[in-house]
C-alpha cells in the first residue's frame, strides 16, 4: 500500500512528514512526500492523490477561497481510502469536517506534536518524540505541557542544537524539494540533523544570510500607520517580516516577495492583532488568499492590489 504525504516545507511540516514516514515504514507500507502549501494543496491533491491508496496531510492550513472545493475533493477521496488530516492552524468560518475524514486538529501546539501524539498511540516508537520536538521548536511552540515533559527525557541543549540546524538548513533550501525529501528520510530513521553534512552546511550558510538580512531590513523598512514592510528582501520573508515589525516599531511587519504578477507575503504581529482573523476578513473582501496563525500568517495578492491590501490592513490594525 502506497501513501501520499502532503506536507508544508518548514521544520514543523518536515518533522511531521518524517514521523508519518517512519510510522508507515514500521507498518510495512511505502510512502512518498509531496511538499505543498495552503493555496497549492487542492491542485496537488488532484495531481498526486489518485495513484495512492492512502493520504496524510500534515501542517497545511485550509485556504479561505479553496476550502469548499478542497473539502469536496477530500470527501471524494475518503470514500474509498483512508484520509488523515493533521493541522494546528485556525480554520475558516463555516468549516465542517467531512464525516469520512480523520481530522486531527488543535490550536494548542505544533503539527509535529499532534502527529506524534496520534501515531504513538498507534504504536510509533516513543523515541521519535525527539523528531517531534524539532518541529515544535522550529515553529516556536515549545511551551506546551507535552514539550516540557518530553524535554525532560532528552538533553535540552542537544535538542535545541539539532532543531536549530534543521530549521536553518531547511530555510536555506527554500523550494529544493528533493533535498527536503532526503531530510525527511534522514529524520524518519531517527538520525540527528547534525549527522547530515549537507544540512549542516546549509544551516551555517543560512546563519550568515540571516544576519545580512537583518541589516538590510533595518536599512530598508517602510512604515505606514501601524504597519511596516519591505519588498523583495534578500532572504527568508518570514524572518524579514519579523525584522520589519521590530525595526519599523509597528504592530504588524510584512515582507513581500515578487513572483510574477503577485506578491507572496509573510506577516508577523503581536497579541494585540489576530492576523489570521484580519487576513481572512480581507481575503473575503478582496478575493485574495490569506490566513495562518494569530501572530504569524501569510497572504498572496496581485501587485496592483498591494496598496489596497495595505490600506485594509492598516484600518484593521488601528
């Protein structure tokens, strides 16, 4: 039996995919990993899912505009195969879980924590909690009771080192999906990230790039109202958005990257602004893609809509 694993490409998604891969291998089942994102999941399912006998989706938020069709497609797939969806992002308004779908969802924690807790209940070796910790740390979700308990079973400093190497190395890989599949395979064997030379090299290079990025954002950030932003930063848009918030002294920081005629954006905020709620409101009004976590989210807009989007965001941030 071959399973398809659809996963986000950051450390939380990669760790979750590795846990699923390890579990399926233990069960004597094959799997292949497809890296995807909220906007691309629907098309990826249509392209890759038909040839598989089971589906696992991990750490992929539901897109506001695609939700109805996505749920319809998942319902069709789950009529004659097992479909398991593990996620920790807030869901859009009006969401109802299809009856035939195995839906594992909680805002409490990382997708890798949820994945491990589910699979360990089905027999996954408890030693894989370390892999789940990498994902939790990479997603800044290391304050849960589960993480604190599991940290007591490992050397904390070693886990932080390994999680840092994994997170930085993946950030330095961006859309190199073949490399990320090799990382999934490495982690699925419960091997340390630090024993994968290519991953270590990428993480060291990324550390230098991140420092250069910080300085670039500091010198190029633009502020409007309670929002500050940068366009086409030379590095991670997630980190650039955080630096834009810090150096723009704003409630929300944005980093936008040009891809053809659209801007792909990452946004970072604080507890006073629920970015997921705000972006989903703007998504319904402007017909754009947007959503995520309350303090860390993403959006995609046409270039000609950017100023309108910015105006809508500033009004809500007030």
